[in-house]
C-alpha cells in the first residue's frame, strides 16, 4: 500500500528540514520527509556553520543572504535556541593591493543595503588583537555570525514533527514517476509514497534525484576539510572567513575546496595547508593542540548560485539546492512554503530558476 501525502520533501538536511518545518506551520497539508540517511549525517552535520553575508556576490545573492540572516532572531524564538550569534564577520586580506577590490565590494553591497566597512590594519587589530600583523586590512560587516548546525537541524525537525510531519530515515528513494497527476516515490525500505507535490532538497544527491525525473540539475560535490583544536580561552571575537571559535573554546579552521566526488576522507596535505593558514591568521595557534579533523561535502550549483523554484515544465515539482544552506535555510523555508502553498513568493525567484541553465548544441549545460 502507498502512503498518501499532500507534499513529500526529499532530503532532511538544513534546507529540507527548514522547508518541512515552514510547511508544517501552515497546518493545512499532510507532509512527509524522506531521507537516505539520518539528520546531520551529511553536509549539515559537517560544516563551520557560518551565517555569512557581506562578501556574497553578485549583490542580489548578498541581499538574499542578508534577508535570511535577518530571520534568525525570530526563528530562534519560534523553534528554540539554535545558538545563533551575530558576531560580525571579517574577511582579511594580506596584500595592500586588495584594498581597491574591497572598496569596490563595499560600494556594490551598499546599493542593496549591506553595510560593509573596509578596515585598516590598525582597525582590524583593534577588533581582533591576536590576528597577525601581516594582515593589511579586511572587509567587515556587523550582520555576519554563526549558529550551531546540530541544534538548528534538530530543532527544525522537532518542530516539524510536533506539527505533524512524518519523517522516514535510512530509506533511499529508488524511483520517482508521475501517474494521474500524482508523484509516486518508491523507496528501498518503506514502499511507495504518493504525493500531489514534491520538493527535491537532497543536497549533494539532488542531481541523482533529478535524473529520476529525466531532468538535469547541474550541481557538483566539493569537499572541505576542517581542523578542530582543543578548547582554548576566548580570543577570537568575530566570525572570520576560514576560522571561528566555538562557544566551548574550540577553534574550527578550514576553507578548502576539492572536487573529488562524494569522498569524506581527510588528507594530510590539506590538513597541513589548513594548519599553515591558521598560523598565517593567528600565530598564537602554534601552541594549540589539534584534537580532531573532519571533512564535509558541499553541494554547489554549476554557477555557484542557488537553484530554487518550480521545475520547468513539471507541475507540482520543485527544487531547492544551494551552497550556504545554513545561511539561507530560514529564507528558503519561507519562500518554498509560499511557492508550494500559495503559488507565488514574496521575493522574485526568477534568477534562481533551473531554467537559467540551457543546453549547448553538444548537449552540455551552459549558463
């Protein structure tokens, strides 16, 4: 027997769980979430979890990120303490020649309401006294911060369950087909789920889900490796591109990008490069012990920008896949709920449509 739902969301990461929660707040549709694993076993559980805005480009993408960051204080009140901290964010540069680029960034972001300051070395060291004096300056914005990804996804899921959403874990989807206006989602362990509407939010596996519907969703898998130190006395005040200090004193370090498929191994060469980056930023870390390392695999659309909205030519089927899912999850949950429920959204999604990718004469996707 098939399980009947109004909406099935495939994927329970930070994007899928946010969509499920926001849908459940309407209390008008029966919703299920299906995942091949369990919450936080994928990308959402292996991230530095920045809520990052200020140097996102093009400027409309930065604006989108700003709107989402602004939702975090309210979200915290609705689902519980996700340990969101608006620390301010710093992106240092080590060559004075980069100041001109930083000034252009600040001017561009100002046009969409993002306040970016370009700091001198002295201003930077005033904010972060332990940063290397080799830094020439930085871009800075008050709006950046970080969140606890484990609390965030857990509380999205708990709130959705409380509102009646069903979750099916460790249950890979093996087939999706449309029959008489409904989607039949066949799964490995729990048979067939039937839904009027489906949302593909499978993170790094979204391309695979798209192929089940004979559509191409152009995403790539990009590994990032992170070093974690022993707990240290607080010495980092802000969220820094590549380094942040957690509430318990641990320092998380890393910003690597490797296109090696879905491979979550850590490698000595990247760990050494990451340690070198940490010392370039904070020489005081030379005395710190590294207690663990881990890697996560990001999903990044071909052009680096979110893919959100209805799947072109396919009624009642939607896709939500993006890098920066932690930053964008409150807004994505809101917008996708508006689209599924109301058929219109409070922000224009046309720039994020899957239709922006076209095929060349050779059949390859182009932007």
